[in-house]
């Protein structure tokens, strides 16, 4: 397999992606607070650095020097394991996401490399599988803390993830049918070019309903508002991470931000044509990729500070009675059209 | 040979985790060890050049079914099982049950030995095929599933539907009209 080849390239790629994700989560923390401030007509963090841009670093330093606490009744092993599991699955999921076309880095390399850590031929499923493992971090944190609020957070997380994973996977399947491949790179490349010379051949235009379902289910999968039931601070103190402090606590929000980035990157690859875009030469395709991911992340934050949280029974009703049937209908119609047009 | 080393590492992990599943007193740990064992199995599938099966294993078992297991264990708040509290009159404690279990285990060993003897007779390894398509290829798998095994496939889906309807009927409380 190709995975065993060129370990140096893979190593550099892992280093770059790992650090990019860490920096992205820091930028997101700042962006979240700045955009929230803007939407609520105030400044947001303003004191650390010019316009408060160094605030994330101050936050991390503060958390590093906090005392690490563990409740007496907590399960020693699982309490430690839970945040590690969260952050590891968040990082690993991005390994299968491609973010740029083949490039020689402006002639720096002899043969072109593919921008992305691992080029797997079932990449769509790998990302889905790894993100679906992320729920264990939250559930275990809830159970191991031995606190009623944490336990409720964990229970909610598992029920919510199971419910919304269905709609999420079904909307993915419709795109896979159109592209005829499970490789994210091939899905992106099948979206190159334009219709009538000006409409980009993005699956967004073929799958508008699928895209909306994907984004909604993606918000629920990453536990963001308006689906942030596992945390729900007005009801559950802080939900699954109530008993956590210091670095262990910091890992949970960081995992959440990295999951957001992964979710947006996959949405970009599947629906928004990945690194294909007008004006820029192919070697700069990753700039398009970053812009599109950035836009989806902005929508994420925008949504959080605009839409209030649902009620728990509404969450379940919406997931099972509306979102899932809609995604199945979308899948059936797509399948019928693909069959009809290919025949 | 790194592949051989990886194979033995994950095999050992699968066996140890599976053994510990039944050795745990805490049901929560059993569930987690089962997930670890599924993960090790999925790594073995990748080595057999069947990435689709490996990923399906993770998505279906580790990602969906075990989350439900965990949910149930947490919801019922299942307590630790302590040897002292184990009821001697429990039907599983009957000596005949033990003998039956031993018989089943012996049968399993015979079956495994037979299957392994069969495998060594095959000329090509499982993953490598003359036409280059691996067994794990999604296209190939879908084609076989909907041609040669159509009946088994459809029968399984009906079976699952029946089980689901059954679960809903059983879960509905008597006398409630909602």
C-alpha cells in the first residue's frame, strides 16, 4: 500500500496538519469571542495584544497553571482517558481529509505530493468512523466523573450522536452516489470545471437539501449550539465536563473546535468543490480551500449566537421525524435520478 | 517484517481485550474492552487489504452498537458484579450448563482448525486477486451482495425489521394509548 511509501513526506504532512489544527482551534476561540462581541454590540476580548488577538494564548497559559482536580468518587482511569480519547479522535479524523491538489511546492520537490496526510480510497467512511468514535470521550467523561450533571451530559451526548449520525451518513451517501467513489480526493476532482461557463460544478447545486441536512447534522455531531445539549449550562452546570479542570478541561473545547474544522473541511470537499475555484492557479488551490472552510466555520459561530437551544424532546423529534426522513427521501430521489440519467 | 509484527501486535491486543471483557466485574469496562477488541480486529482487516470491511467494522460495531451498549449500561447504572453476591441458585450455575459450554467451546476449536486447514489450501492470499480488484472493494462487494447473495441480504433486512417492530411492541407500556 502507498501508506508505507515516502515516510518523510508523511511525517512532514502530519507535523504541518497537527500544528495547523492547533492554531486553527486557537483562532476559532478568538473568532468566536470577537464575532459574539460584534453581534452583541461590544468589543469582545480587547486587552491582551492589539485588539485582543493574543487572548487565546493567555487563556491556554491560565489553564495550564490551574490546579488539576479529580473528584473523590470518580473512576481514576476513565476520568483520565476521556479527554485523551476526545482529542485523539479529533486529530485522527483530519488525517483522511485532503486539502489541496497534487503539487511540487513550486518546483521544490522532484515528484508531486498530494496535500493531505493519508490518501485512503475509503476516506469518506474513515472520517465518519473516526468522528463517530469521538462520542466515547464525552460519554466516558460524563460517566467517570461520578456526578449527576456529568452523567446526564454523557447520556444526552450518546443519544444525540446516535440519532443525528443517521441523517449525517445518509446525506453523505447521496454525494457518494453522484461521485461514484468513496475517496474524498476523487469526489473533489469530480467537481472541477463549470456548467454553462459560470456555475461551478459543485455538488452543492445538485444536493442543496443534502447540504443543509449535512450542516445541521454536523452541528449536532459536534455538540454546538443550538444542539449543545451535552453541555447545556443553564440546565447541567457544564454537562459532561463539569468536574474537569486545568489541561484536562481544555482538551474538550479544543477537541470540539478541531471537530468543527474537520466537519467544515469535509463539507468543503463534498459539496463546495474543495480546492477548485476561479481566478487562482491550481497550485494555490489550498487558498480556496481555506476560504471555504473559513466561511463554513463563520456560519457555525454565527448560528451559535443567533439560534437559541432547542428543548431535548424537540431535538429528538426533529432528528427522527424530520431530518432522517428528509435525508432518506433525498437519498432515494438521488439514487433514482442517477440510475435514470446513467441508463 | 513490519507487517508481521503489526499483525501479531493487533492479534494479541484483540485476544487479550476479548478475554478481559468476560473477566471484568464492572460492565462499563467490559464494554470499553470490547470496543478495543473491535478496533484491533479492524486493524487486522486493513492488513488483509480490506479497508472497507475495516471501516464498516468501526462504524457499525464500535461507533453505533457499542454506543447503545454504553447508553444502556449508563442508563441502568449497572452495578459491579461481586463474586460474594453471585447467587448460587442462578440457572447459569447448574453443572450441566458448564458442560454444555465446554462442548460448545470444543466445537468452536474444531471448527477453527477445519477453517484454518481450508485456508492453507487456497492458492492466493485473500486480498490479492488476478484482476487486481481486492476483495474489500466496495464495488465488488455490492455486486456480490445484490447478485449471488440477494436472498440472504433481503432476508436479513426483513429479520432486522421484525426485530425492530418486536422491540417497539415490547417497549410499549400496557394500557397506554399514546
